[in-house]
């Protein structure tokens, strides 16, 4: 059963978001925003392995690359103890 408003067309946007994030990361492998968009799209597409990969990559980036003052909740919490559920 398809949820109202989610008729499958959005999946194409999520696939494009993954593609664009990968292109951005090819240019700048430490672009935090691209990783966040990639993780959001992967989560929407039910790809937990990609989300985990993004979390591991983000953990290797120096803190200075993260923007101060980002809205709480707008960033993914990537902890090994978290249970990832789709």
C-alpha cells in the first residue's frame, strides 16, 4: 500500500540527490552538507548501509568543517550504539 502523497515519484528525486551528493563529494570529499543530503536520501530509499557509510565518513572529518549554529535535529546522530531502523 502506498502512503498518500508518496506515489513513488519522490524516489526519483532521492536517487538524484544521491547522485548529486556523490558528484559534490568527488569535488570536495569533506563537504559535510553533501554527506548529510546523501544520508537523508539513502534513508528515504531504505539504504541503511549507505547511511552507515556516511556516518563513518563524517566521523573522520575535522570538526572545523562542520558549521557552527546548525539547527539541532538537522544533523544525523551517528553512534555505533544506535539501532538503525527504517
